[in-house]
C-alpha cells in the first residue's frame, strides 16, 4: 500500500497536477523525469501547438471525452459526439459553451499514445493546472511528474499499456504552471487500438486540498495515539455487552495486564463489592449518550493479585460514527486515596486534640479578629464559640485591655511571640494570658495562632511556689533554695582551691559565703509558710560595694567585673530585704558569667531614672536602676519574656528558677526586673526599685 493510503493505486498515470501548496520546492523536476516525446517532433504535440490543424483519427475519441448538454447528436447518457468536421481548433474560434464548460471544469482529459506522447489535451487543463493545452504538451515532454513519483507513475502506465481495457487510478505530484506542486488523481484507461481513440485516456483532477487534509488528519491521529499510548491513564473502548474492543498500552504498567488477559471484559477486573457501583455508572452513561459520568472509585485487580483503586469516567459514544463504543477512562489513585485517608485521620485526631485541649486555642486573621476558638475558650466564658468569632471576643474582656492588646497586635511584626494578659469584662480578678505566634505560610497570610489560658489560679500558685510554700510541695521550695546554694557553695569551693597560702581576705570571703549559706538553710526550716521577712531601707551603693568581693570571686578567671555607681546614686535608698537583693544581684552576675566568652566583660551599673505612668512598674516617680551588662551570646527575641517563667532556661545545665524567683522578689518590693538583649552582642538585666525616703 502506498504511504498516502491509496491502496493499489500506487503506480499509474502521466504528468498532471498535485503536491504541496503554492511555492513548494520544485527540486528534482526536469531531465530526470520519465522520457517523453520531443515536442518539436511529436505529431500530437505539433497538432496541439498549431491551432486550426485537423484532429487526426475518427470522431470516436471525442465521444469518450467531451461532455455537453446542448442539443446535438448524443448517446443515451447526454454525451455529445464531436464529429471530425466539428473538431477543428481555432478554425472558427472556440465554442462559447465549450469555453464556459472548460472554465468551470474540475478535471481535464489527456490522450497519450503508447509511448506516452501527448496527443490531445482538453481546455480544462488551464482551469486545473494553469496550462494552455499547447503549454501542457511542451511541459509534459520536459517532465511534469515529481521525481520521487516518476518511477511509480512510469511503471503504472506501462502496466496499463500492456492490458487493453485495463483501468487504474493513482495519485502523484506534478508541477503546475505557477511553479507550485499539486497532487492529482488520475484515472488511466487503456483504449489502445479502439477506433477513434487509440491511446491511453487520462482523466485528471486536482486533489491537493484533499491530500493535505488527509495528511493533517493522519498526523493528528498519530499525535493523539502517541499521547494516549504514553499516558498514565488507561483508556478502553467497550461494546454494548461490555467487552473490551480496545485498550491503551498503559494497561500493562497500571494494572500489570496484557490485552489478551482482558477477554472476559471489565467485569473480571472489578472487585465484587464494587460491581453494583460499576453497573450504576455504566447505566447512567447509557441513559445519557455523549455525557461523561464519574468519577467513581472502583477497585480493580492487578496482575500481581492485589487491588488498585481506579478513578473511573464513563462516556457513551456509540452514536459517534468514528468511536462507536463506550469509552472508559481510568487512572490509578491508590496512593492518593491512601494519603487522603491518612490526612483525614490525622485531621480528625488533630481536631479532637484541639477541642479537648486543657487550654484555649485561637486563630486570628491578619488584623487580630478571631477566626476559630476551641471548646475550652467558649466554656471559660460560658458562651457559644460563634459569639467569640470576629471581634466578638472583645466583649468578654476589660475594654482597656482589649484596646491595648489590639494596639500590640498591630505593632507586632510577627517575630517571636506576642505574650500579653487580659482582664475580665465584669471587673473580677480573673486574668487570661494570650500567647500568639505567627507561622510563615506559603499563602502569604499573616494570621496568628495562639493559646488563651486562665492564669488567675496559676498566678497564686506561682507566688506560693516561688515564695517557699507551693501548696505544700517541698520539691518546689528545695529547688529554689538549691539554686541559691549552688551559687554560694561554688564560691566556697573555688576559694578552698586557692588557699595554698593563708590569705585573710579570701578566708573572710569564704566565711561570708558560708554565713549566707546558713541563712538559706534557715529558710528551709519554714517550708510551710510564705516568706515574711520585713523589708528595710538599704543604701544601694554600700550594699553593692560589700557584695563586690564575692562577685569578683564568682567570675574570676572567666570575665572582667567592674562596678560603676553614678554620681549621687550611691546614697540612694530602697526598701528591700537586704539578703534578697544580694541574691538577685548575685544571680544576675552568675548568669552573665555563664553567657560570656573567656575574659568577657561584665559591668554592674547603679543610677537613678524618672519613670512615667506608662513605663513605671508601679507608681510613676524616681527609681533606682541596677544594671548588669554583659557582652555574651545574648537571648533570642522570642525568649526575652519567657526566661522569667518558672523552669524556662537557655542554659544547658540551668533549672529555670533563678530569674523567675528574682523577678518575684523584685516585684514584691514594688519594682520590676526587665531584660534587653541582642543575639551575638550581649544582654542587659535591669532591676528597678522605687526610691525610698530616709
């Protein structure tokens, strides 16, 4: 079969039209084409080229070719028989009707002798290929057939010429008068020896457009077949009975099966428990031709004996003249369904945990409005969860606190955590701690997720724990006392290591440390009652000067310690528990020592500062500020406030008690303990104490 799909019409006829569109390559035309009679010597060619020359032969030649509907001698099929007297070209000028028919003709006729020389050409050649009859004869002699088709055409003509009466149809390419390549379809009939004809009669038409359309259609079909064959989906064509007429090669990698293994039809593939579902979707498709039904998940047996979940679509195309069947599209979604089930199970578990959480959980939008609350938040406020969404939560808290929290949220850049507290709207002492963090989402949303915890009771428990009577919990108190003892006993051990030569100053420092250790031991005798030591007025400068020797021992060989007292600040008085303030400063210096590199710098500064209502820990006024400044590793921004919570620490061997206990004590004196820090640069811990009168 010819590559163009024209069956056994592969070898025929003579120079005619066809091929590509205007401007196609003419390479190969010319001397290499089949041999033709010399147009200067061929009698037929000379007749064509010489208007007025009488057509040789009987008039039967024209009875085979010329079709006319005007009155005249005609056979029963309306073909006008042109007599010899009428067959003169140019003697009386062209017949108007013949010219009109030639101009509208879609095909032309050629008569050749046994050698292939053109004897006669109809005028319609001008309409089909643009040649005048005489021009066509000259062009045919020089080679009109495309070189790639020349041998095939020559062989076909030779075969026709050897069998009288034989007719053959073939397609090939020729050069048109404008230089373009055209495809022509030629029907060649052997009339050699027949009276009035005696030649090979060619009926030729231009089929370029049809050939090009067919080629494009075949190309699209190949393209589609390639896509379908390489696709991951399985596409099957079923008949009315459900038998598989065609299935794409993807059946092998997807279901591990060959086409031959599917002779039983799709029913042999579907899991018995899914059979009814499969029948339903097929019946729905049959009830509405042309409409796709699905998807439905059907389990299908794999070649390895296991089951695969296939997402199936069914469309009834039986009425389509091209498809004429039921199209099934199936893709393997086993892994996807497994992931979806796991995700759904995890989501259910997560939702359950969130709803059962002992603390409130909230989600906010980028402006601070709540978009979700769990059951605990609603229960704490004895309302339905929906009433707290949006800005409904504001009605449950103190208006001043709400305004402050909203301002903090707007100013928050999303780094670290936003920790704040809210009071109750009814004026009671209930307090809630709101802790928010802003996750980095791929969607770019800037909402926050956080917890809302009722800290009313916890506050009291923290005070009791840090004060030494944590609801009778001896472990909590001993932990706090042990922390202080570690600092003091570390000094004692260090001093004992240096007593090679009796040194009165060092011995005195050891004795002072031991005395303080005894004082803490005395504290352990009253575990069940809160700390009720009486505060006294203490000069800050003198207290720190007395403490400097012990502090220097604690940081010796580790850091350089300096004490700087601003002018006039040394005589400043504060009302505190003296030993408690010593413990606070000692704890801050030890923390600084652990944070700096060897030979780092630690500065203890004392000064005074005026604080207004917005910055003062209590009443506005003048405060004594004790700063412990180091150049150590610093504290991460999200840990600045967290380090003051019990059992939160940034040190490898820390217990998280020192800073929490220190802040509790400072606040009990009406002051506060605050921190400023920059990672990699250092930390400043500031003790603020209200100035006392003498």
